[in-house]
């Protein structure tokens, strides 16, 4: 890079430090040399920064660029839609892209999931789903059913509603409490760190039974819905055991409680099926989707209800779902999503995700020999390597331990862009090839080895 280009880049870095409030990013981190990384281009599975360094995008952005970067077909469709009709009051009027996308989603989601309420983000989809559940219960004659049961160690977003439901320590709830009332949290089906200190299958799925215990304790007639990520992503890629969701489904049915499955990360082929609930043979009453719906080309999300749920809202003003946002069903975002789904179907990206996922899983298993690798979990192309300080006790690295930061830097030096926290997050675009998986796993192996050596961990 010549001097002028370097100066220009430094100007941008300073401008970012002065004016760009990055999400949940500390000022201290942004102030470090290299703390503001600027990306300018991407194509396929790779992304390039302003200095011209190219990286493999191992987290597909934030678990979402499923169709891969640089799809001109989506850009062209969006351009055309913007010229034809960029916006109309979507509370009052329908558009062709919104109708087509709603029908498409009704088609690809399982069973009677068929009525689609569009919003802009996963958090909004979660807020929508819980409000839908509450109003559904009210319209069914159960005005007292307002509580939501969620799981500890879950992530459902960052609006106040979604944060209240989120069970992890994300975003330092202590600053914002009290959260919305009526949310109860039960243990997560996290076998590697079972809260009951039991082992599957001898545990008898106590984590699923805990949901019924909580309902009985609270009085089932006060519970509107149970919500969970089908496979939790952000908290650590945690696939529940096979029996978990069928058990939760029957508990909900027994007590007249709706089941909301959050597929914001898992949807659209990420786990090797269109939706992760298909692995469990369970259909939720409401499903939340976002991210891979448009592969990130434009923001769009939705809460999708079963016909049986949506039918309760049939009627006049009193039955109308009292909810809405300006950008819901935005015709340009709907166009991006429709084109994205067409690409996924044409290129068989769902079955490809299943096939490449099996290959990835086998490759990742070899990493278990590292002293810092506690567990490896993979479902389709959603995977994690869980990092531990002590393999026997499963103690994780403390927040101020340099391991995660050093590992992250080493991965980047070796050309891999991803997030390292309690896990190395692995969620490549679904177009990833076997040789790219070999390259990625080889780099993780090397970066782990180099970091362990640098910190004298053995
Ligand atoms: N639900 C799940 C399962 C998520 O993983 C996320 C975000 O990662 C959300 C909801 C919130 O989505 P958004 O960040 O688009 O609001």
C-alpha cells in the first residue's frame, strides 16, 4: 500500500473511532492497532479488507451469507425492484414480492406453517412471535396466559422483548433490568455442560421435563408459550438430543401452550435441512426466521404461524393482530429473499450443506487431540469447537485470559475470519467445497497449536 492510500485508510479508521458506534464493541478494542478493520469486497466464500488482505469468511458474516457473497443475480433483481416500486405503505397494501415470498415460505416450511408476518430482524421476529402467542391465547379465551418459558444460556436478540427472553449473560442485562415481566428460564439442553451434572441418555432428559415442572409450578393456565432456538447458535452451537424437541412438543400440547422455535440461525439450509426442526420431526406453532432468508443481501425476517394459530385472528378489529413495523414486508427485501431462495433451490444448497457438513464433522473430530479443545459439535454447516482451559474439569478461559484473543489473531494471520469466544464459530457459506474445508480445518489446527505453544499450554 502506498503512502497516500495508507493515510486515507488511517483517516477512515479515525473517522470510525469518532463516529461509528459499533455494536457491543468496546472503545478499548476499537482503539487498539488493527482494532478497526474495514472490509470493502467479497466474493463466494472470501472477503477482502481495505488493505487487500483476503480471508475465508468462516462465519458467513454472522451465520447468514448462506448463498455466498457477490451474487449479481440478487443485486440485479433488487435494482429492478427498486426502479419499479421501492416502497408502499405495507400496513395497508400488499406488493407482489411480499405475496410471492410469503407463498414460497409457506411452501418450504413444514406442515401447516403457512401465514407469514414479515419484519426486519431476528429480534423483531422473536418479539412478534411472543406477542402473537399472547394474543392467540387471549383470543382463545385464556387472557391470563401471558408468561413465556425460555431457556438459560439462550440468545434471541437485543430488543427489550428479545433480551428479556434471552437467557445468557449477553449484553450485560444488569444495566437494563428490570426486563419485561413474565419470562421464566429453565436449563438448556447442553449435554457437555449439563446443569444437572447428568449424562445423556441416563439423564432421562431432565432438561425437557424441567419445562413441564416450571409450567406446573407457575400454573399452566398462565403460560402462553415456550420458546427455544432449535439448535442454539450464538451460545455455542448446541444441538439438543433427539428426544428433546418431541418431548417439549408433547408437554406444550398437553398444557395448551404454544411452541415457538427460533430458526434465525438454523433456517435456510444451515444445518443440512431447510429448517432444523426437521431433524427432530417436530413442527412448532410459530417459527422465527431471519439471517439466511436473504443471505444478508438485505435485512428481512419473519414470524411464521401454523394455520391453526393464524385462524384465531380471523375476524374484525377485535381479532386483528395488534403489531406492525414500517419496513415489514419491504418489497425490495422480499425480492432479495426470493432470489436468494431461488438460488438455493437451483444449486441444491440444502443437500450440499448436509453433505459438506458430514465431511466437516469428520475433519473437525481430529482437533479433539488439542489440550484446549473440550468438545466438537456439528450439524450440517453449523459447527463449533469448544475451547477449555482444563479438559478434565471443562473449565473455560476467563474473559481476561489472552488465549481467545491470541487464537483469534493467529486465525486471522492465517487467513480465517471468525469469532472466537467460548467456541470457535464455524458456519461457512453453503457453497463451501471439500478442499476449502480441508484448508479451514488445517488452519484451525495450526492456529490452535501455535497459540497453545505461545502460551505454554500442553
Ligand atoms: N434469534 C437467534 C437464534 C439469533 O441467533 C439471533 C441473532 O443472532 C436473533 C434471534 C436476533 O437476530 P437479529 O440480530 O437479526 O435481531
